[in-house]
C-alpha cells in the first residue's frame, strides 16, 4: 500500500481489525519513509454471478427472484418458509461452481430437481411455467412421468 503522504510503496501495518461483523477490515498503517500514519479500509470485491438468458441477454443473479419463483410454486402448499429458504440456499450453493456466468436453463433445472424432491404439486406448477406446456397432452404426459417417479 502506498503512503498517502509521501508515496512510498512499502507501508507497515500496525493494527488490523474487522469492522462491525462485516467484510470490511480497518487497518492502521505507518510509513517507514516519512513516519506518518494513516488508515485504510479493505473490502472483499465479489464478482457478481451473471445469468445468461435464452435470448442472449445477461443479468446479475438475483437470489430474491429465485426465492420468489420457488415460493410462488409452493404457495398454498404445506411447505414451511424455512424449507423454501433452505431450498434456495442449496441451489445458490450449487451455483458456486460457476465462476462468472450460469445459463438460466441450469438454474431452472436445479429448481425443478429440488421441487420434485420437495412437493410434486409445486414441481408441476413451476414446470408448467418453465417448460411452457403448449397443450393438455404434454401436461398430462408430465403428470404421468412424475407419478411414475414418485411410485418408484
């Protein structure tokens, strides 16, 4: 860290502590060249995960949007809010393997997988929007497939 007074490039840290349980660290520094002291604040810079949509648009990953989609699928079902939060946490944790960008298709598939384990009605609600079923026969085929999976 450069000295803010003389520009010397090798300052010494005299004290370091985290600030208010956040990701900010306060450091007191001293310059061996001019002997002046100054304070720096360091924060971890996180690169936001980007979601690539099917129409080639990109947007930052939004946990609230994910939670809202899962909660909507689970609405009026006997699923506790804490279970929904845990499901969203699990999906978000699985997305950490993607460094900069994740296709929206991957997020949708992970949601579908979790909802199928959680509640078949919530699954079919989400799947009907996600897959955009064109007709009743496609919808019925999906219901039969889910029933077979649940019977196994």
